[in-house]
C-alpha cells in the first residue's frame, strides 16, 4: 500500500478548480480549494511548488514600487 499525505492547493481564481501534476510518467488531476489525499511523492512536489509560489509572491511584494 502506498503512503498517502493530505495536501491543500489554494484556488488562485474563480475557475481554478484542478491542477495537473505529473511525476516520472505518473499523472494526477488534483482538486483545488479542498484538502485532498495524494501519494507522498505527489505531496512532496505540490508542497515544493507552494513554497516557490510563496517565495515569489513575497519577492514581488517586497520589490513593488509605489510611485
């Protein structure tokens, strides 16, 4: 039995309902906006992507010009 983890992918817009995630030939369509149980390798990739999104949002906010 495969190890499962719960992930949450926040919606980024009104019609942002699913994310397509692929790892080494395995693919999943994951629902956004609610907790979903996925295999651990998919959870690791999703969490890394969310960390990158958070870092880029932070960078953009800190370098925003208020002219």
